[in-house]
C-alpha cells in the first residue's frame, strides 16, 4: 500500500496542471490590462485633442 502511494503521481500531475493554468490566467489578465490601459490612453488623448480643437 505504501509503495503504491509513493509511485502514484496523479496528485502531482494535477498540481502541475493547476500551476500551468494559474500562470496562463496571470498572463492573460496582464495582457488584457495592458491593452485596456493603451486604449484608455489613446481615447483620452483623442478626447483632449477634440476638446482643444473645438475651443
């Protein structure tokens, strides 16, 4: 019974898949956040330029 427990790696595999999923999640969140900040800057600059042009 102890030998089967030591040789069983299914728990370790599940943990590895969990870590990979967590890293992918962090990468996606970081990418979307950077993209959103870029869009915010882009549209913020355009709004300011339009307001300056209308004055």
